[in-house]
C-alpha cells in the first residue's frame, strides 16, 4: 500500500511536467510567448482536465459540458497543452509546434473562433474572468428555467484561472463584485498568485489583501499554499469549492512563475520571453525530465484520454436524461429544443414588432426600443439582459419577467449596477455559453467608452450581444458635454464586424431590432443601437426592410439636384430642409442611413441608385464629420464639444436646423465640399 503513493505522485508529476514542457518547447520553437504562467499553472490545469472538468473532445459543444476560461490568456500554451493531452482534434502535436504561426490553431492568445475547446477569447486582462461570470450566470438561469425534480438538464460548473494582472484590472472588480452579489455557486476561479508582473514583483504596485477583497464581494476564499507541487491540496480545494452552493469560490494558489527554471523562475524574465535552449535544458535537469522536445510519455496520454472518455460516457448519460425529459416535460422540452439545441427563432417573431405610419404618435426612439424589447420578450424567452443602473432612462426593462437575482435565477432582467465594462463582458459571456441566449445590455451612448473593449471583444469573439444605447447626441441637453456623445458613434463604426444602427423613427427602431436579434441568434454577431432621448416624428417610407438595406430614400426625387443624407434625429431636420429647398425650386432626395455597415454590404447597383455619384450629397449628423467622405461630398456635423442647455437649443445653436442645412446644401450644389458646418459657430 505504501508503494501506491509514490506511484501516484510520480504519475501526477509526469502529467504536470508534460504540460510544462509542451509549453516550454512550443514557445522556444516559435521564439515568442509567455512560458512562466503555464509552468506555474500546470498543476491546476492537470487537476481540471485530468480529473474535474466534464467535457467530451468528440463533441466540444456538448450543451452540459463544464466551461473553462483562461483569463490570463497570455499563458495560452497551458490551454493548448491541455486540449492536446485531452484528445481534442483541434490541437494536434503539429498544432502545438505551430504555436503563434500564420494560420495555426494555436494563436498567441486563446481565440474561441479558431480553436475548438476554447470557450472565450481572452488576452486583455480581467476580460476572461468577467466572461466566466456570464457563463456561470447562463448556467444558473437555464438550470432555473429548465431543471425539474429528478431532471437536472442543465448542471455544470464554470472554472477560470486568473493572474495578478486580472486582479488589478478594474473590470475584474466590477464583474467579481457582481458575481458575489448574485451568489453564483458554480463559479470557481483560481488565482495564480505568483507575485510577478512585467515590471517585476507585484509589491511595486499591488499590496491589497485579495482574499479579503473577495470575501467582501461575497465569495468563499480558499488557499493552496504550494501550488507548484501539492496537487492533493488543489484537489481538496476544488472539492470544498463544490461543497459551497451559494457563493462563488476563489482558490488562491501560491505558485512560482516559470517553476523549475533554475535562472528565470520567480522573475519577470520568465513572463514574456522564451526560456531559450540552454535554460530549457537546465529546467529539464532541474525537474528530472528526461524526455525530448514535444515528447509526451504514453502514460500521461492515458490519464487524460481516460478522463475524456468518461466525459463521453457522461454525455451519453445526459442524452438518456434528455430523452426522459422530453417525455416528462414536453412543453419545456420543445422550448429547449428550439432555443438551445436548434438555436432557431420562433416562427413569426418579427411580426410582433411595431409597424407605424407618419400619422402615428411621435415618440423618442428609446421609447420605441422599449416597445420592441417587450414585444420580442413575450415570444423569445431566450432574450435576457439589462442596464447599468439606467433602466428607467434606457427603457430596457422587460415587463413580462422578474429580476435575475440570487434566489430568482429564472428572471431575465439583469440588474448590472453601475458597471458598464463588466456588464459588457458578462453579457458577452452569456452569448459565449452557446445555448441560444440573446443578451442585451444598455447604457447611455457616451458611456460605451467605459465598456469599449467589451464591445470590441464582442465583435472579435463573435458574441451575439445587443448593445442598446440611448441619449445619443447633443440633444441630451442640460447634462452638458460630459454626457453628450460627439465622437462616440463614428468611433464605434470603426470596429470591424460590429453593426451600428441609429434609427430615425419607430419603424427604423423595429428594423434595428430585427437585424440585431437575427445577428445575435443566427450569426452570433453583435449590434449596437444609438437611440434618441427626444421625440422624433414617424417618417414616410420607413420600414423594417429598408433598415435592413442600411440606407434608403425617405423622400424620393427621380432627378435630384441634391441628396440630403441623415441619420437618427437628423433625418427629420433634413426633411424640413428639403421642403425649404423645394420651395426654392430645387429637387431634393432625402436619404435615411441608419447603418453604414448594412448599406456598405448592399449590391453596388443599389448603392449607386440611392447615392448616385453624379449628384451632390450632403450628410447631416450630430456627431463628428470623420468618415462621411465615403458617402457624401459635404458634411454638416459637430467637431467640437457640446454645451449645457435644453436639447433643442443645443441642436439649433450647433447648426442642426433647417436654415443651416439649406445654406450648406446651396454651397454644396455650388461645388463646395468637405466640412461645411462643424458646430464651431456655437462657440463664438
């Protein structure tokens, strides 16, 4: 019996060192990477992928798998090594050897859209743990909706590894505070406490008691004092974490960055550069590793593959449970089949969206947004989301559902609090769960700056998050320039694969939601809406179909002298200006362009029909003029900060009125191009 312990310890050591040296060798071969983190985190990864995680490499998208997120994404060779050892086809030994090379499946940070088995694209520190909060929230919600006694259809854990950098980034404070408030008991995060960042020892800039901080958030905090060698302590910590049902758990694991490296361990030298051939050799000698580069002992593969096989058996058991569920809960099973498994929208859902005429009562587009959200919520139970403490202003509360809170996880209204950055990342995590949820999150347009990296990552990582923003221009009014977006919407248009929509009326708002919902559900792509605070009239010729084209003629003229192009609230300004120009004998076409991205994707003949090159074109938008050269010859915009005054006064003073648009149109028809009105007149 005494011989069993050394045998187990040797097997543990072999498995852990296999992870370490796959990382060391791949990073040396690529001449680029971060070896220190995977060398220190290897024991954690071993316990997870060889013992704890529920997964099936043969079906990486199995609904009830456990989720794992490497928040310290620079250490991604840890994850690639684990996926390879576990038997994922996405990471062969040749893929390991191609780390960080063109076209490889092992890029320099984990990318969920490249490598099967990666749940979230991480790299910006703190983003991964925040996505993990969203993943855990998705599990909590779905289990509350679908699980019945004896039928635990949705029952899995979310694990994450985070480092000192994640702890320091503000986004982790936001999302981890929120996770503690929600009591997400199936979220287990490991803190790789190695005391080193790029600058050197963390004591240079970081001295708070992280454990007490997380206890204050409402987390259970456990500690592993020797994360380099004490695999048993990691196992015990995971067991204790799972025993705590009403709190997320932080397991603080004291590790050594670059563990085993005689000359670089416990220093920033192990962080962001290859060990090099000589140091790799010395590390092998230090750890007693006699195997060559990229060589994995057969017994190590056996350990990981045996656990992966168990995962396949667990999926087979889940399939039996699902069959039983369909018999005993036919209505919920039908919903689960559509929402989660088939990932389809219900038939006729878009018919519920408001459809209006110019005779209908005028409202702010944020109010039309409220109508759209609630219409969709009634027929799409997968719609979940909320606001950063602005629900009464953003108008984003779903009236058919309660709040998503501890004790009421079936609720669909998320109370994110004043945490824009964390809100965006958590919402992305809800989408990354890949169970058909359609998350939305809301704030003022100006505060997208607070969550910009979450918006960018939504586009990069293919998250179906719907970003609902309101108070979209200087028409915000009295709150003044701190709250008035000037450069915000144009800058958001710069993000690849993000569709930005600025509706001009009720029909355009309905069109925006049709686009956003279909992109979220069917393509897993993000959409951002910029909605008005002020009332806007319903336009002639506006429709859902026209929004899908990105731009269309609101007021048509077969042979126009000039085309006025507006977005959002400025379309109605263009229409008034058109009347005045027509009174002067000019033929005017007014084009509403709710979305540059959607219009850009149209066939060239349609684009040429709407905006013929031979006709002078004037853009009118209450934002900076940058970018409008793609569509217009002359620009009316605002290239200065706003001011505190009533919204209609601000719009008038900064030039968004019919007389100024008429004057600029006349200059444009006379051959003037470029910025014809930039709002600076209001500053004189």
